[in-house]
């Protein structure tokens, strides 16, 4: 079972057992795995042999692969689109000949894929973005001067949309290549705000590799490279970097740094209208959503209770992108789980699912949250179980 710690595997096995409605004695009766052995496996004290793992999987009506690696990803339409996307970016700087629409028409197409991204329409996005990227590669290759800069700007935004699909559906190597391609296109465009957006997206690589220290340093370096926020896009770009840095510092347990970044983001966000800036939602409402995220990452009970109480008085406006609104309710659910309120967390996740089902179903933290909720409720809450099965958390 390479790559799977005994503790993580034990939690998955316990979650699967509770989701199946089985006691340890019942597992023993059906599989022959002793109660004491199962207890040691579930607590991470012992790693199961292949034979034990197979017996447990059969009893819990799952597979050894799902117990060791977690449930499979969901939407086949996205997975079917990935190979063509991989082929398309392999020769990004040596595009093949083909038709290329005028830049105004390409801009309209880019707006559509960005909208699909922020509204969490990943299946449709995956089916549309590859052909658009190929066209934009040709546009960049064929243009010069300001037209080339504009084509590169459009390419950076389209690549970011493609990256959302790769990252959320678990194609981390592909996501890393797309992030570097976005940074390349942003440099060609000669736009500092766009380059900052690429630095913001780059943090995904550090999150997925659990390399938070280098990631936070990269965000701070990006902040240092920012020119004075003399325009709304520059102020929004700097605010976004500080918001993401606050979350990263919070996840590292650096409370003072997280709050300092939030204060700086608050100062900058007060100067901009809430809207998308190079694909990132920035403004006062987005700042409120990040306050909750930071509280959840820090995990301090007083802050968590204050954040949950604040949620009773404020909700993300409907005008915000679906991805960002659903993320607020995901984090609210995480806060409620940490406070020992799994039933309230289920209600928050149901709201998140109603807003952006594809986003919620593919969100790794949602799966972890739901697995914890199954354990907290000992598999007896049908609403929690139904959500966990829908998200393939069990």
C-alpha cells in the first residue's frame, strides 16, 4: 500500500465500516478479522495485510483500491477530454496550421470558458477549452505588437480555465504544466496584474504538494513585485495575493501572519468593486469569504464560533460566481464540523451543492469533511450518509 499511511487507511476503513452500518463484531462475524485487529487497523496502530484488506473490503461492499486510494473521481466527460488537452499543450509554441478567428471573436469565446469556470460548469468547459487553446496558440504565433499582447492575455485566461479542470479532477502534473503556461502567456502579454493572477493560481501547486512554506514565500515575492496599486486591476490583483497568502498562513498555523495579510487585503479590497479581475473574484464580499476560510484553517475555537455566528447574519450575494459562493458554504461546513455540529455542516454542504454541484463533488476537502461527519454520526445520520455517497466520500 505505497503512499497510504496507516492512519489515513485506518480512518478510511472506519468510515467505510460505519457507512455500511456495521459494528466491529459484525465485521468479525462476516470476515474473520478479529475485533482487536480491526481496532488496531482503524486507529492506525497496524497496517492490514493484503488478505485482511481484501476481507474487510468484501465485508464493507467496497474494493481494496477504494480503501487504499480513496473513491474514484466522478465525471467521465471530463476524463475523456483530458488526453486531447494534454496533446494540445505539448506543442504550444509550435502550433499547427489551422483556422483562427479574429481576436474579438476569440475574446467572446474566452469570456464563455471563464464563465464556465467560475460557475463550476467543468464538464462543458472540458469539452470546449481544448479547441480554443489550439486557436489561441496560433493567434499568439501569428500576431505581433499589441495584437500579440492581446492574444497572449486571452490565452492566459483560457489556460487558467483549463487548469481548473485539471486541478479539480486530480490531474496535478497537467495542472502544473498549465500553470507554467499561464505564467508564460502573462509575461508575453506584459500585464503585471495578469502576472499576479498567474502567481495566485501557482499556489495550487504548493497546496497540492503540501509545500506551504515555499508557496507562501512565492506569494510574498509576488506581492513585492507588484507596482503601486494606482489602478483598480492592480489593487485587485494585490488584494487577491494577500487573500491567498492569508489562507496559506492560516493553514500553516501562523495566526499573526494570516491576520496581517487579511488586513492588507481588506485595505485593498475596499478600493475595488466586487467583480472578476483576470478571472479572480475580488472585492468586499470575496474578502468576507476569505475571513471564514482563514478562521477554518487556523481552527481556533473562538474564531470558529465567531465565524459561524457571523454566517447567521451574512450570506454571499447571488451575484458572486457560483464557485466562490459554494466555497463559502463548504468552509462553513468545515467550521461546523470542527465545532462538533455535523448536522449543521450537512445543511451547509447541501446549500453548497445546490449552488455548484460539480464544484462540491470534486472538492477534496468536502470528501474529507464528509468522511469525518460519517464518523461523528457513527453512520446513523441518513442525510450525512446520502451526501457522503453522492460525493463518493464513502
